[in-house]
C-alpha cells in the first residue's frame, strides 16, 4: 500500500483553502492558518477515496459546460409550461441510455448532468447492464431522448476523459 503524499491533489487543496477563506470573509492570520491546515489535511485524509488524478481537456469541458447551462435554461422554461399547464399532458417515462463511457468520473458527471437538468427527475446507473435509467417528466419519444443525451452529454464527456494518445503529456 502506497503512502499518501501531502500534495497529491493540489487543485483540491487550493479549492479548499480558497473556499474556507471565502466562507470566513477574511484573510486574518488565524483564518489563513486554518485554511492551510484544511488544505493539507483533508485531501490527505480523502486520498484513498479520491482515486487517480484525471487529465481534463479544457476546450471540450468548456463547450459541454455551455451546452449544459443552455439546456438548463431551456428546460426550466419547458418544465414551467408543463407544470403550469394541464397535468394530463405529461408523459412520464423511464428511458434507458446505453453507456459508452468507461471512466467512473465521467459516468458520475453524466448522471449529475442528467439529474440537474430540469425535466429529468432522476437517474440510476445500472453497472451490470452498462446503462443509465433516466426518469423523464415528459417524454414523447424515449429513443430520441436517449439519442439526445448521448449526443449532447456523453460524446463530449468521452472527449474530455479520453486517454492521452501519446505519452508526451499533451492536454488542452
């Protein structure tokens, strides 16, 4: 068993320290010291749960972020219309979406994106059958919804989390 490094997750450490200081709304010496302690200790304690570091490709990640934000805005409008309209129009469905993703973080992000987009109430990852079951509030065409999820969210996640083609350490 390898021993955890004090700086195994530098981005997490920086994020924790910054978050602590923002929550405290001060950079007093005592808060700087506590931020440093939190930034060093928490990632070390969580090292066994975090897993291997991931190289994220920035350009596809930014594009996916914009797509998700746009979809959330449009979905909120659609859901408001559905909820404020006659309830008999709703066609709820469980939609199976086959997974091509293999990276656990990518699968978790896909599930998170799905559940955070209004109109998709919840989802369940079925690891044995390699699919995500999505509960949709209104789904006239389950096959089209599955195709949209694969095209809009899963394909960009595959680009973001694909293994490096070369050993040169290239990332964008």
